C-alpha cells in the first residue's frame, strides 16, 4: 500500500484484518467478499438461520468445526414453543457435527472466547449484536442477522464494506473504584447511540495495557451501543493462554475521528432510561429508589464482576424489599465462583441465582420487572421494554454500583456504601 | 450501472410516520415476541411498545417513515420481518442502524435513507416511491424527495426478493458493478 510519494497512509486494524481475509489489500469504503474464520448463532437467531440455510438449498455447513450453536437467550426454555426451537437447534447441530452448547453452558460470546472458537486476527460473524465483544482479542467480529448467518453457513464467506475507524485514546489511569464499564458507558455517552454506525472503533491507551481480558471484553462489548460494526481493543498488554500475533494499526493509519478521553478523574457512570447513550456521572442519580438489581449479561457477569459485587455484599443483606438476580456468564465462571466462595457470599446476602445465560437482559423470562419498577443492571441496554415490560425503568452501571445500590435500596456510590 | 426506471418499480402506499430517533429493535418487536417461526405472530406485535395500535391499523402496501438510527440494538431479523408481515412495503428513514439495514434487504424489505433534510410527510399521506432510483413523491401535497441509492450488491439481493433467492440463483456472493470489479 506504500508508494514513493508517501501519500498513502497506513492501515487501521480493521483494514489489516479484512485485507488478510479478502485476499487483497483493501481500505475503508471498499466493498469486499471475505473469508470467515468462524460463525455462531443463538436460540434467538439460530432457528431462522437454519430455515434460511435450508431454503438456500444448504445441506452441509461449509465447515462444522467453525460453526457454533448456543442456547442462551431463553434457556432453560420458558415455554413449549421455545423448547421446540431448542430441539430444532439440537437436531441441526447433531446432523451437522458443529459445536453445540446446551442450556446453562453460558452466554454465546463468553463461550466463543473461553473455548477458543475465536482468536486474535480472526474475521468472525455472530448472529447477535454483541459479537464485537471479541474485539477484546483483537479479532474483527461483527453482528449479523439470521439470513446473513445462513449465507455464511453455506459459503464460508460474506460481503462487507470495509469500515472507517474511530480511534479512542484513553488518557490517564483509571481512578480506584472505576471500572471498564464506567469507561465504556462514558464513551457510549460521548460517541452516542449512532455515532459509530457502519464504523469500527479502536480503543487504546495506558489504562488498557493494564486490563485483563474480562474488562477488555466489557469495553469491546459496548462498542455495539455506539452502533459500531466492530470494536477493537489495542492488544498491547493482552495475555492469553496461547501464543498469538497481535494486529496493531500502522502509526500513520487513517482515522475518520480521533478522540482523546481523559479518564484520570472519571466518576462511576450510569446510563439512565431509555438509552445506553443517556449517560451521566453517578452523582446525578444518587438516591434514585430501586426495586431490583441484575448482575448478568455478556457485558458484566464474569468472575471479576461477581467478585466485585461480593466484596461489597459479603456479610451484609439486601435492603428490605429489594431483590437481586445474578446470572453468571458461563458455567465455568459459576464453578470458579462456587469454589472461591463468591457464590456463597452473594447468596447469603440475599441474591437469587439463575442459570448461566442471558437471563432477564433480553426480557424473555427469569425476572421481568413489574409496572413502574426501577431496575439497576450491569447489562448493556436499557431500551424501553428491554427487560420485558415497557412500563419499567432500567439504569445501567458497573457490578460495584449495582451491589452498592441493592444494599442501599437506591442508586449508591460503592465508595460511600462500602469504602 | 443503475437499472433504467421502470413503471413496475414504483410502489404506492399510505405513510405511517414516527419521526423519532433511535427507535430500537425492542420497540420494533420486543424480545419476548421473537421466539417463533410463525411470521403472522410477529406481525401482531410490530411496534407494540411504541404504538400499540399500529399493527391493527397497518394495511398491506403501507410505508413506514422514521427518524435517525432506526433499528438500533439487537441483530434480531424478526424486526424487519415483523414490519414486512404487518404489511409494510418499504421503510423510509433518516438513517438506519447497520444490522437492521442489512437484515431488511436480506429479507426483501426495501429501506431508503433520506437524511436530515426537513420533510412534510405525515401519517395518512399517500406516497409513490421508486426504491431503486431513490425517488419519493408525496401525492398528498405534491412534494418530492430523494433518497440515497443502494450499493449494487444490495440492489441485486433486493431485486431477487432477498438473500435466500440471491444465493439460490448465484450460489455465492459476487460484487459486480463495484469499482475495480467487472460488470
């Protein structure tokens, strides 16, 4: 891509990964047909994908070792209709010999990462909008619908437009008590719910170099709430259980926007109803009465998240009349949290555990709020009706803020409730 | 490379206008209503939490007119499916969230982007639309508007009625008519 005049700029991570999968060097704005390293679908999107695959004349998926089906959105099945859809996915997975994760195994995105179905540098399509989560691994991962997924099952390829990239440089160190969720919410508020539509987002900065995989996943996950096609976290400082070659942007890569965001004095952040972009510092919402808390979702239900909640709730009790529902992100995380006493501390404080899976985040079952009720949640969306009732109010925050709030019965600062 | 305008490319329908930004997929169809393969069930719940009367008033061939970032949120293809099943022949929006946009084209529901310019399209107006050419005529007040055009690959998918038919016909993806490609 270089030329003697030096006029051609360097490449972004998105341009590099897509070029490697398109068989030619491509730049933002080009339409390409690209090879895919892996795909996944859930019980929310898989049944329609299976129908579309069959209508396309599909008999065998292009590569069963690269296909995963997961039951997580309404699992265990809340009714016979969903149970029958689950049965359809079990049968398809058996016929095709692809990877299959039954109820209780966990949330699709966690399972793809835990089981190494997605790796750094991959181009991955998931039939779920939070697929950009794998950008934590420095993979180009993109959410699609069921029919696009069926096309990938059939051909092992997809078409896409190479996105422009928004670069976010985080400046400063995260203050104690502030988490990747607070940073991510701050950025969603800054970029807006549409601000990254059709674009990739690169996250970089010294604060990220110190992050383990879990907070990187939280950050990449919320790129979806900026409308991004994918979110890519700088691989500097990332350690994985296997060797990998990081993909870094060229120093002279061309970005459509570069934001420098100082997080040195960031306060815990909360998204108010009914948009994840409606973000303010916790100080603006302290004391808002709540009825329930939810710790779960692909955003914030990993071991570090459960431990953060347990640190605050251990030896205490939920406020009278307040309930707390917890859905660990995966069975593996649940088992770790069982072994180290985290589950006991949370349960003794009054938390109700539900199976690893999406739980009430998608409003299907396991904790639909009542009319007029207020929920504070670690999930990623607070749209009207998101948790199954359009007459409920949902606030989004970090696990520590949710834990402090269920103790206080109102939105509370963890530094005050449990210093 | 644009196809010549043809008479039968034009759609005529009655507008339902919700000129709001960020109408998310949960308001297009709540998650709890999506766990079905029965399209008629989805139709009944289209825009349920935004306007409970919409599905009852919607007629086959009607046109939905919306604001910015329509369809943000979930990847659920049930969102455009519910609108199509409720009778919508077309969605005109100021802009669309990317997954919704792809999903709509993939199931054969045309979507037209008209940007931020003011318009006077109101609920009940009759619109005549040439989706391929991006031309919108409001027959109720005589105003006309233009929309951005779809890339060729999306036009190809839309012309056949969606991605299923496209892949049945071609067996794989092709990028005819793009810069650097032969057409």
